[in-house]
C-alpha cells in the first residue's frame, strides 16, 4: 500500500516537470523569441574607463601689460601678441553614463613667443631722454592640468555633440625676457627665468565620432583662462640697479583640440545576466 502511494507521487512529479518544460518554450515563443537563449541581455549601462591622447594648437591672447616704469610717465601700448604653438596632452577618464563623462588631463603647450610694443613720454626732451619706445619679447613654456566634465547631447549617425568644463592648475615659465629701446639705444633683460603657477579653468564644445565600439575620435574647441605671469627682476645693461618685473595679465587661449579616446573595457551590463 505504501509502495503504491510512493509510485503515485513520483508519477505526479514527473508529469508536473514535463508540463513545466513544455510550457517554457511556448511562453518564450509568445514573447517573440524561439528559445530562452535568444532573449537578448539587458541594455548596457554605458560606464567604461578610457585613455585619451590629444594634439592641437594654442591661440593665446595677452590681457593688460604692466611694469613699474609705466607709473612714471605717459605710456601707450601699440601691439601685444602671443604666437600660436602646438600642444600635446594625455588623460584618463570614465564614461559614467551615456550622457556624462569625466577625465583628468595633462598637457604640454609648447614654447610660445610673446611680443609687445609701447611708447612713452615722461615730459622731458623729445626726441631725447624724455620719450622713446620699448620692444618687449620673451618665450613662454607652459603645462596645464585639468579635471574635466562633459555632457554628451545625443548621437546622430554616429556623431555626438558635447559641451563641458574644467578646472585645474597651469605652470608658465617666462624665459629670456628682453626690453629694447631703439631711440635711446637702451637694453634691459630679466635676471632669471621665472615660473608662475596659476588656477586655470576651461570651457569646451565639440563633436565626437565612434569609429568602433572602443575607439572614438573627437574634434573640439576650448576656451582656457591661464591667469597672469611676470618676469623676475629686470636690469639694464649699463646699470646694476634692479627694476620691477614686467607683467602680463589675464592670458586666455582659444585652443583647437583633436583627440582619440580608447575604452579599456566594453560597457558592463546594468545588472547580472545568466550565461548561455
């Protein structure tokens, strides 16, 4: 009696298992898939770490100019410029989501040539010691480090426009400063090279294109505020007395950037899925 009851329970369990197995494919078919294996995994979260390399061009502009000698007379600045130079950068970042990215970048901005021209009239005899001109020149070598955040604005035919911003530090070395006064035959120079470290900030806009699922090309514009610089003390060739430094205020740069981003891993699923 007990044996027959056990056999009946076993038979019922087998029947239930057969019904469950036959019902699962039918349910998958109702969802439009031929089998459970054909059901796609969930959409990826978009998060991935990447390495970044950048080349580009700087287009810097000096703001105001100042030296202590400007306080002694009537000075007029006629020309000021910082020549363009190539830049080279590397960085590491993370695509936090499909819309938001962060990276840290370091950049060498090459050697840029600074030039300026002014004239003065201090009330004395002119032509003579009471008036003259100054031709200023120096080489600028700079490094820039930034922490950046970007917002991707959607993708159309593989092209993604974006905007962004960054904050960080810049180190600018002023080298070989000279001040030549042609009318009076005067010459002055900075005693030493001088390095200035400033707070820096930047604004970005650009377009990126996914060449593959792991490699992206990026063409961007950046407005960069680099702060102010000054030389060391200045000395004339015929006078041991030290004069005040020459200062360049509020340097900004309109930079053109061409970058490549390589994802170190493909985007991870947003939640675990079963292996086939």
